[in-house]
C-alpha cells in the first residue's frame, strides 16, 4: 500500500518520514511523481492542507498526506501565519524570511517576543474524499535576536524552546518531533491511520 507525501519541503519530508515508519505502508515523497505546484489560495492552514492533499491525490491516484504549517508571532498580530513560507516575497529563502522577521521585531523587548508554530496535517483517501482526516498541533516559544543552530528548517534557528534552553535548530530530529507542532499532529494522525489501515 502506498501513500504520497504531498510536500515539496525537504525539512517536512524528513520529519514526517521519521514518525510515519511504524505504519505498514509505503510513504512515497511527491518528488517521485510529476506533481506541479498548486496555488495555496486558502486563508487557513486547514484549507491549504486540503488543497495540497487533494491535488496530489488527483495527480497520483494515491491517498495523500499534506502538511500546512507556519509561525504566528503575537507582537505581529499572528503574522506571518499562513504566509510563513513567502513572508519576504514569493521566491524568499528561509534566511530571507528570518531576516525580515528579526527586522520586524527589532524594537520588541524579550518579554514580548512570544510566538507559536502551527501545523495541520490532512489525510485524503482520494481527491474526492468527503471526510478527510484533519489533525493539528501547536508549539509555543519565543523569537530570539540572533540565529543559533543548523538543524531543522524555516524559522528554527530563531525559535527559542524554553524547556530545552536552545533553539529548535539545536534539537535533533527526534527531540524536535517529540515537542513540535508537527510531531503532535503526527502522533494523532498515526493513531487514526493505524486503526483505519488495519481494516
Ligand atoms: P509545501 O507547501 O510544499 O509543503 P512549504 O514550505 O511551502 O512546503 P507551507 O506553505 O506550509 O509549506 O509553509 C510553511 C512554512 O512555515 C515553512 O516554509 C517554514 O518557513 C515555516 N515552518 C513550518 N514548520 C516549521 C518548522 O517545524 N520549523 C521551522 N519553520 C517552520
């Protein structure tokens, strides 16, 4: 049995693959198929995850899992939110986005730099699935003034994890998955999928 992982983000593929190994299915990254990018026109993580999962399921004819996620910063009224990947523009790199974020928070004192990562995972059995499985996770932290660490992806180098006294880019993949928004959503999805795939 095969499920396509509907993401073009290698950081997500790496984290998701690690936790999905217990499932008795073959998780195939979207890069192994010809899946063109689809415009993420939704205004919520749920809408965008459904758009991506439906698109991949339609093109491959396989069930699909998609991840829509982002960073919501309190002092910025929840921005960049669903626009996290394109915060500094359409072709922005992770580093451009971090520069923009640190600039926007330049004058914000340490006690007011709270943020959270959000993740929605969607599983669609087919492109027409009327009851997709939807799981969510949330991870609280604060935004540092400088980058530290080189693991992970996206905003990890500036996301301070109080419990570990380091940024999320200084955690191993397993440590990050045990705490993160994506890890939490994935734990829930794993429970639901393992029951469903037994039948
Ligand atoms: P796909 O749509 O192909 O999955 P994407 O990177 O465009 O890849 P999103 O639209 O969901 O995905 O954007 C998510 C962005 O949020 C991502 O590019 C990072 O900048 C940020 N982000 C999400 N999860 C993160 C994490 O665990 N660590 C750091 N940054 C994260």
